[in-house]
C-alpha cells in the first residue's frame, strides 16, 4: 500500500506527545513481528486509543490499519484521513465486509488493529470480548498479539471532560503472540481476554502512584478508584444506547 499520509501523521503525533510532555512506559514491543500479517488486539478505554495504539508496532517499523466504526469514515473531516491511512471501516450492522477486508489485509502482510470490546469501557476494566479477533486471526493464519493501553483515558473518554494538560504517563504493554486455530472461538477468546486482563493488572499496578491517587476517576473501582463498576458501566451503556435509539 502507498502511504503518503501515514508518515507525516506519525511525525505530527510524536511532536504533539513531546509538546504535551508525555512519558511512555513501553514493554514487550519486541513481540510485534517485523514482517508478515499480524493482528493486534487492544483494550479500549478512551477516544485517542488508536493514536497511541500504533506506537506498540512502531519499534518494529509497522503501520497499523485499525478497524474503526463507520461514523469516523463518513465524517466530513476524519473520513478522508481514515481512508488515506487505509484503516478498515466497520459497520456494526453488517460486519461481514470489514471482517473480509481485515482477513485480506492480513494475508497481504499488513498489521491490523482491533478492539475486541467494540466500545469504550466506562469501568476501565475489560468488557466482554467479541469473538471476531480470534476468528479473523485464525482465518488469515496470523499471530494475534495482545496490547494493553493505560493512561490514554485521562485525556479523552466517555462521561469525562477532555484533559490535554502536560506530563501524563502513557503505559503500553505488549504480550506474547497467541495463535488461534478457530476450532473453538469462544475458548480462544476467553484465553485472549485472560491474557489481556493480566497485562492490564500489571499496567495499573506499575503506573506511577503520584499520577494515580486512590479515588481518581480513571482508576477501576476494584483498585480503589471511582470509575463505575462493571455492572454500573453496563447500565450506563444501556442508557446511552436507548438515548441514541430515541
């Protein structure tokens, strides 16, 4: 694929990271192969996750093609950018087309990014996973690499004001590749989720304590924060869905 837009976008993003004085704690990036198809599975805690998620593959020289909701592609401003970066449009009402495109990209040797939770987690913990990630990786015959982001929610997420103040730490943890066969997508999805839950636990526990005080809204309730519990988050998600339906 010709990438006229991606390199300057990366340069601009890295410049913005420096201007914002952000510190990065990145581990396991060596697990992203330098060539060949690879599917990267990310947790989803904020609206800027796809911006920072690409950094997991940057040391390997890879450009990640993210699977993203259709609304970003139909938007007047973000649509042309998303298409120029060769991201993959996902229509939640008809996901077969995006599934096929992802498999084609992977078979062509691309790195593809997917959010198995599908939507942002208000609880900051992992939601239930869709089986699409393991099914796509299995059909394409590529490794599935789990990636955890932490700290991105502090800038822009659901129900909270934007905060692009300086000095935030962004943690990116990459796990060892999984190799789904597709024989049991439910069990393989459970394995992926368990692997990512362990990575998330480590990311939270190793995050700078002075940036993550007890009671802060971006910390899960189970870790002493004031984020909604998973059950409360489900209720808020249902209310949001109903508002949109109306």
